[in-house]
C-alpha cells in the first residue's frame, strides 16, 4: 500500500477532492462525450451562473411577457 502525504494548507483551503475510482472513471467517460464546442457550459464559472439562475427561478424572481415587443421594451427600461 502506498502512503501519500497531503500538505495541510491544501487541505485547509478546501482544494482537495477525493472521490471513488468508479465515480472518477464515470466522470472521465462523461468528459469524453462532451464536444469541445460545448465544454464552456461545464466550466465552473458557467455552472455557478446556471445555479444562480435556477435559484432565482425557484424563488419566483423572473418576468413573463405576452410578446417579444413587451420584452424588448422592458430591456430598454
């Protein structure tokens, strides 16, 4: 069995993630099926914004419009 020493500062920052091999392999396989031109969607920054949008929607923080004209009027304030 191998012994690995993990620096304390790495552990304190929360930058270390340990997952079972099976889940890691499934993740790698998922990465292979995502085309490069769609990889932007899975970046950390984009996923944070997606989660923020989902949360806003759940809280009812959105507007509905009867037509595109009303939407554009609202956008221009």
